C-alpha cells in the first residue's frame, strides 16, 4: 500500500469506528494530533500504537510541538521554551546556544518518539522581523545566520533521536502582520527583499518543508502553498527533494483556492506531496468522496522516508540517557533566567 497524500485529524483521545474506517482510506497517509487527543502518556502511547497498527506501511503521526505557545502535549512532558529564548542566548554565546538548542531538539524528539509520535512540525525558519504576531517568539531570531545555525542544531538533535524535521513556513511568514489562520496575508516585498528569508532553506538539509499561506504578489498571485512558481523554486533552484506539506487547508489563508476539494487539488497540482486538513471532519469527508488525484509514487516514497527507521527508546530508558538529561538541564537553566510574571 502507498502512503496516501492526506493528513487528517481525529476528534478525541480514542479512535471511533468511523475514524478507523476513514484512516484506512487509500488517500489518507497520516494523522495530525492536537491537545484534545492527549490525556496522559499511557493514553497517547496506546492511541499511537493503534493508529500505527491500522495500516502497513503505518500512517505517519505528526504534531505541532515546537515549544513555547505551540506545544500540544504538556502535562507529563517537558515544557519547552519558545525558540526566541535560544536566539537571545545566541546573541551572547553562539556556540553554547547551538549546543543547548541541539540538546532541546533531542529531548523534544525523544519524548515524542517514546510514545509513538513520528514527526514534530519543527523548526520554524521564519525570521523575526518584529511584525508578525502569529510568528513572534516562535522564531529563533531576526538574523538569518542565527536562524540557520540554531535551526540546524535543533534538527541535528531531532535526528539524533531518530526524528525527521519539517522547516516552516516557506519562503517566510515573519514579515506579514496578518495571521493566515484568519486572513490571507500579503507580502509586498520584491524577490531581492525576500532573499534573507530564504537563506535557511538554501543552507539547511531539510526532510520536509511547509509553505506559508501567504501571497507574495511580486512573485506570484497565489499563496506559496498553491504556487507552482514557489514550489518549483524550492524543488529546482533550492534543490529540495523532501516532502512538501501544505499548511492546514482549513485555514482562512487557504480560502483563496475555493472549497476544500478545490484547495486540495490546487495544492496538489502546485507540487505539495501531503495535504493537511484538520478541524473540519465534514471537509475531510468531502475530499475523500470527491477528490480523485492520480497516484504519485514519488510523493509516496518521500512520505515514507519521514517514518523513523530506528526503534524509539522507552520513556524510562530515555529519561536516564545523558543526551536527554542534557536537554533537561538546558531547560532548567533557561527557566532560571526568565523574568518572573507580575503578581496581581
């Protein structure tokens, strides 16, 4: 069986019979998890085990677990810092900051893998231009050299734990002020002005990339994730051969393309390998019934490469590992220098 091109979500902490049936549809190749899918480590491990057991090859299980305000699982997990904190560290001691970022990348990936999650959608490669509220402290830094160094260290840590990476949001979401969850942002900069945002994508070896639901009208009238121009540049000029994920097609930034079937078809035709549809079960049903893409063995093979190839450590074994303890130590040090919140 091939890896299908759709990544969809589920409603709760256990699979329902209709969800099991839906996850076995040949168009489905992955599951994205949210906070609502998590109660405890044991529950998450059971859920991931059941999802993986539905298919052969198994479905890819992913989550947004970057750190800071974007961390879906918290109780029972290490609370990860926002990446901007590591960028601040880089200002003073770049080498030490990179080592610490590597340790956090290992810890993040090892905890997820211990419970059955295959992929975290990280790192954020957007530059912090001081303009985007939705990016904000999710970005490492405003300097592309710092972002490249720190993101590269995080990726190395993730890979040391057996997890692939996904850089986002290509070619850069940090300049626009609008939130693509709620609107269609427009970045009026010229191709030359966009070049700093592309530096991390040029220099890092990425396993996957997620384009932005942002329109760059001086390059193309379509959002990047629906743009053959942008995705062609990613494949051609930048030489990227990993998985291209659409951002969530339910977001307002994807409304440009029409209804959900039209959105799926537009993103697929532009060059995305895997399309994310979440928080809209009816839309998923509509796509499964009405979308008829041609089989893409190359895209399917790319998706398959994201599945871990080495066994995960158990939580008990992991938690005594030197690499994991190093990550814990870094986070404790960061917590010690964060300003205390004002008391009412």
